[in-house]
C-alpha cells in the first residue's frame, strides 16, 4: 500500500534540507496521514531532534520506522490528553490556550516570511508585526469583552470609558502602527517592507479572526467548541487509518498520500463519531450551556436550562431504516442532526484547509511550519484543517441556531434617542400583536 | 523652488512630455535598483523571483501623457511643455471637481454607484500591478478568481448594508427575506467555493506565484472594498459626512501643493522629496479653515444633513428629517482673548463645525501618510502611477490614496462620538428573535419607556 511503502525507512535525524526538488512524494507536510513522509523524505527538517531523550532511549531498540510511528502515536495521545485536561479546567483556561495557540501560529507564519525574504534584519519590522498583532487582538478582545461582560464593564469607570470609545482607541493604535511603518520605509528595502507588511496583514486575517471566532463559539456553549475540533481531529486520524489499510486511488496531486478511500472512509467514520460524541455530551450542562460571567462570584459559570436543541426528542425513523433497526422511533438530541452538518463540513471541506497549507509549504519549500511538536511539526501543522472549521461553525450558529443576543439588543436600544426608541417600541408592539402574542388593547402588561 | 525645479522639463522615463509628478513623488522616478537583499531563496522558481529583474521593470512604466485627449493637445500646442503639463493637470482637476458636484446634485443613489465604480477600478488597478510585478497574467484561473473574490466580498458587504437600511423593503419580499436571514451563510459558502477553486487550481510549477497573487488579492480587497463600504455607511449617515471629509482631503492636497509651490523650502520626508514642511503646515491651516466654512455652508441644507433613508412608498432615497442637534445653530461664548479680537461676546456656530475641525485635522495630518504609503508602494514596485486613466494625474488610485484612511476615520468617529447604533438594525434584529424573547424585551422596553416618561401608561380598557 502506498502508505507502507512510503513510510519505509529513512533516518529521521538527517541534516535538514531546505531546497527540495519539486518531487511530490517528498514535499508533503500535511496532517496525520502524510506526515510519515517526513520520516523518509530527503532528510526532513529536524522533527526528531525535539524528541525528548526519554523517548529516544525507550525506543532506541526499535527500527526507525516503528520508532517514528511510536513517537507520533505517543505525541498524539499526549495532545489529546492535554485537550481533555484543559476542557476539564474550564472556559477561562480554554480561552488562554486559544490565545497562546494563536500567538504561536502567528509567530510561525511570520518566521517563515522572514526566512523567505531574508528580512530578519529589516528595521522595526519585528516590533511592528508584534505591535499589529497586539492591536488587532486588543480590538477583538475588546469587542468580545464588551458583549459578554457587559455588567462588569458598566461597573468599573475606566473600563466603561475604554469600552465606549473602543473602536476609536483601537483605530488610533492601528494608525500609530501604520504611520510608524510609513516612517520606517528605508530606501533600499521598500519592496521587502511592503511584502512583510502584506504578509503580516494576511497572517493576522487568517490567524486572529479564526481564534476569535473560536472564542465566540466557545461562549455559545463548550459543545460548539469541542465537537467541531474533535471532528476535525477524528477525520484526520480516520482518514489516515482508512488510507493505511485500504488506500489505493490518489485524491489530489497536491498531496499524493491522500487517497479517495481514506477520504470517504474518514467521512463516514467522522459522521458516526460526531453523532456519538454529541449524544454523550448533550447530556451534561457544563458543555451545553452558554458560558456566562457571573458578577457575584467573579467567575465563569455554565448553568442554565438546556435549550430545545439539547433535549431528547422522538423522531420517526423513515421506513427504510425501520426494517433494518427494528425500531419505530428513535430518541435523539436535535443537536445530533446539527452535528451531522458539522462533521460533514469537517470531512469534506476541512481537508481543503490542509491542502492549502500543503500548497503553501510546497510554494515556500518548507517541510513543516516549525518543529515545535516532535513528530508532528509546528502548531500550525496541527491546526491547518481547523482553519475553516471555526469560521463555518460561527456562521452556522449565527445563521441557523441563535438569533441576536437579546441583552445586547436591549443595551443598544437604551442608547438610542427617545423618538427612535418610541418608534421601535411601536413597531415591535404591532408586530407582536399581529402574531397574537399580545392581545390588542388590554394585554399591556 | 523645489516644485518648479523638479517640474522643469525633467522627462520621465518613457515619454517626451512626461507629466509633472504629483507632489508626492520624486521627480524622474526612482531609478535605483533595490539591493539584492530582496532576493528570495528560490532560484528554481523563476516566476516568483522578481527582484533580480528590477531594472527591467522600468520600461514598463507607461507614460501618462499618451492619454491626453487630442483636443487638449491641439489647444495647448503653443505653450512650452512645462506650462502645458500645468494646464492639463489644472483642466483635469477642474473637470473632476465639476463631475463631483454633478453627482452630488444627482443624489445619493448615484453617489453609491460612483463609489462602487471607483472601488472596482481601484481593485482592477492594484491587481493589474500585481500581475505585472509577478508576470502572472497567464496563471490559470487567477483572473477569474480575483474577480470572483471581489464579487463575494461585495455581496457580503452590500448584503449587510441592504439588510440594515432597507429593512422595510426587505420585509415585503419573501425571497429577499430568506436571502437576508441566511446572508452570512450564503456569503461564506460563496467564499468557500472560491477558496476550494483556488486550492484545486494550484499548479505544480506556480505554487509560490499563486499564493502571492492570492495574498495580493486579499490585501487589496481588505484595502479597497472595506474602505468603500465605510464610505457608503458614512453617506447613509448624511451626505455631509461624505462631502466634508472628501473635500477636506482634496483641499489639503491642493493647498499643500500651492503653499509648497510658493513657500516650499524644507523637505518633509525622504519618501516624497517634493513635500515640504511649509506646504504641510500651510495646508493644515487652510484645510481647517476650509472645513469650517464648508461645514457652515452645508449644515443649512436638509439635503446634506439628514440621514439617507429609503422610502418604500416612493421607492427612492429621501433625505428629510428634523436636523439633529449638531446641525442646529448654537451660541458659544468666546474665550476672552478671542472676545477682544473679534469684539463679540458669543458666536453662533453649528456644533458640526467643531467636529469638522477634527475631521480636517485628521485629513491634513494623517491623510498624507496614506499618500506616503502609496508613494512607497510605487517606489517599491517601480511604477510611476497606478494606471494612466486620468491624463495628467495617473490612475484612480492615485487620486484616492489619501482618502484611504479618511473614510475609516470618519466611520470610527461617527460610531464613537456621534451616533449610537442604527435603529433600523436594532429593529431588524428584534424581529428575528424568538417570540418569547421578543415578548420579554417588549416588557423590559415598556417599563423603561414609562419610567423615562416617553411612554404614557395606557389606561386599561
């Protein structure tokens, strides 16, 4: 099988080679199913150098092929265990992890830019990149904080002013960075500086907006954070397994190790996994309830009456499946139906994020984004398929699940002028009366 | 003076009569080669490596004077080339300003179309530069994909605007309602389709190029499309919020040029050697005065001052309202030293004039940075002008580079200091909520309004 053949032995500790030829078999650095190529490719970029000594010794007796397999396997389990631990620790820790992952991804991509353009010594540029990262994060966190921590913000005077003029302050900070950039333009380096400016902005667009959408999803309920991410991880692993055992037909020229069998097998496995996982998680309040900030206890709480989505309903099984299963109806959470949509996206479109990252790595002739994780590459390597998932979940929630946030609406309403308030009130009143929610004249209370 | 000396027949690289460069550019173009520190790692990837070919870029710069209409050429053939250029620029400037007035007269709808047209042209100009820089005109799919992304992003932004401002119109039509309700999803799906097409179009030898063009497209979209939509949002707030900032920037350009012409001595910034401190400061003061006066003149008319609304009955835009507080004359007491100078106790001003000082200050002090950015960009890519659409001036982008930051500033200024949230948007969101939530909100609002005395408690029947 293609996987086994390609996983065959190359010494992982060979000297790194930057300039590989365009031969597709070698330059292939995407998700779980293909990172084996790193092991055998004309010596990969040092992933194994990071393997902790402990592991090195323990596995020293095995052949290098199995050694790599074990290193990757152990690291995979370690990362999954870490994921569980931080879920257990709660929303605040999750938010911080998301922030750290974002910063690390930004750092990795910017470093690649420096390497590509040999621009590490450009005046000011490192400072400016980090400054822009800070500005954009300030802007997004400010918007989130204003939405979700409304009462806390209103209480504290400095926070209230900061939040009232938030956009203006963020824009001013960004402008300062922009003017510094213009003032830092140096005669011989114009093009480079513009390239790095563009590179920084595209990276910010990719990395920072995604991470903030992830946090929005998290606030909607931890299940909206956990199920999508797990589906992507599951798809990675399942597609690899199916490809390993049954892989025959190549999927796309960009990633020669991906196969149609892996793709389709991964799709079905992920949908089933998503269904099961949602079933398990929908039972627990701590996953299902929106995360709220409780002013009295000054901490995050997840306590609520589960919404309609997370209450068991009876569904009639269509005739076709009835005969198969021997049941007339099945009890499911409506959320499980949504999870099918999420898993489908994770399996069918998520891999495009991985292909995009592969193409990027081929274009810039790098094996991995970085070598942070032994056996896997950089943080960005692990998160490239997640890239589109977070946006999809956010758009999905905004379009199909929840409407606008009522408390935010009230807050906006209170800042309007009285005549506007009256106008809205009357329109709402006639709308509700039309719908029969309000009795026409009497039911004013 | 610096200006005269540079404008004196120093022909540009390509043409016999190169138009005088705008005050933002070095005369005669920047012929220095970028050092090889720009060289990229990859020798194999021939298409991506541009910097070793910097010198060969120069012949590509198209002389703008080719576009001068014949009639102007004949009329001015008698003058020396220096004055000829001056006249061409002057005539075109006046033409553009008159066009501007004409469109204002024709109303908000035409203005929106104009903004859209400018945005598309700016996008086209910048993308064309990208193609030239990367010699990537023949990349498979790429032209289609760039225009497709432009369409998607515009669809997204226009959909958000339409949903906000045309709420009543939209409620009527069923199909529009579902389009609006799922707008984000639809936009995202369209974008994703483009993204997947891009991934599928990656061709073995052109990876780096394709990624560069992808990034170039996205940065251009970020710059041009978001700006143009902020301009339209400002427009809906009231045409004065559109007119005063744009005129302040134009005025600053012109007066800085004139001050520099007559008094210019100290260079301002190495990037644009023709800018001078005298021009900068003179331009600042004249723009503030101009903005002050323009605000005074425009604040009187409801046509400029009222938010643009779409009336479903007449199916058109109307600007009719009770002018808000900032457009009503107020009396301000003068501080003592001014009292002595002007010999008056108080002065009647529109509060908007105070805001206009802020807007003009931004236009004069920070706006030029947008111009410097564009100059740096042109130097970096060794082009004289973005395009040669306007004889004597260059491309559309050349005219709008200083406006770039202004629109965002005005938008941020309005949302922070002037108005609160948009009432029709609040209403639209209210109508989308679940009925129980609506009822809850209704009760809360009612209590609030009664407390404030805005609503009289109704008598029970």
